[in-house]
C-alpha cells in the first residue's frame, strides 16, 4: 500500500512540509498540488521549493505544469487566474 506522510514544522513564521513515502508513490504530484493550492490561496506571498538535484528539478517542473494545466484558468475558486509567487531552487 502506498502511503504518503506529511509532517509540518510551524515553529517559524512560515511552514516547512516534508513529504515522505515509498519510491514512485506520487510524492511529487502531491507536492505540486499542495504548492499550487497554497499559492492560489495566498497569491501575494512567495513559496519556495528546494529540490535535491537537477533531475528532480526537471521532474518537479513537469509535474507542476501537469497540475497547473489541469486547472482551468477561468476557475475563480481562489480568486486568481494564474499569477503566483513560486521560486524553485536546487542544491547539488
């Protein structure tokens, strides 16, 4: 059974989420959906994603575009149509 676990550290002013789960269990897709939800709910704040490698950076960008493409640009659930503050960095 594929089970994902999210832990949250809210000791600082921002939130830090750590998504843990088995190999190929949908962690990246879940993270992309969560990031977009967060960015749409607070459109004038910034979100930062740090990934461990260039390969994962490319994978995350693909998943983010996949999730973003599924959402309708006319959907006004969050009051924004496509402007979000998101920065993606990799360390390697």
